[in-house]
């Protein structure tokens, strides 16, 4: 396999994981957030492989743009996942009891 073919294969794998992340994204269910986060972790892994492949040989035209686009998509989805998880945790704290939350806020 040539460096260019390896680069394209890694980019394709990363794109597949980003697609799967979008499909599994469900802010109302913790399982959906966890699945989305796992797909994003895998996408980042393949993006790193792609960057290594690009550093080892001649980068193919458009590969850098594809990696930049993927990086942006992963960043946006990661923020959504983090926000949904934080919201769920905060909601769970409020549902259990408001007293511990007030005590923490007052110090």
C-alpha cells in the first residue's frame, strides 16, 4: 500500500466514524452520548494515523482540506456531547436533592 493510499484509507475510516457518531448522537439518552463519544475517539485516532501518513510522504491534493473539515466536525460534535453529558449530570443532581446543590453553591 502506498503512502497516499494509506492516507486516503485513514481519512475514509475517520469519516466513517464521524458519520456513525452523527447517527448515534442522541442528547436525551446517555447511551447515545457514550456511543457518539466512542465513535469520535476512533475518528480522532484515524485522523492521527492520516496525519502520520501525510508526514511520511507526499500529501495528496485535498487531503489537508478533508482532515481540516473532519477536525472541525469532531470538535463540534465533541462539544455537543460534553454539553449533553454535563447537562444530564446537573439534572441528575437536581433530581436527587436540591439541598446538596445549594450547599455546594454556598460553599
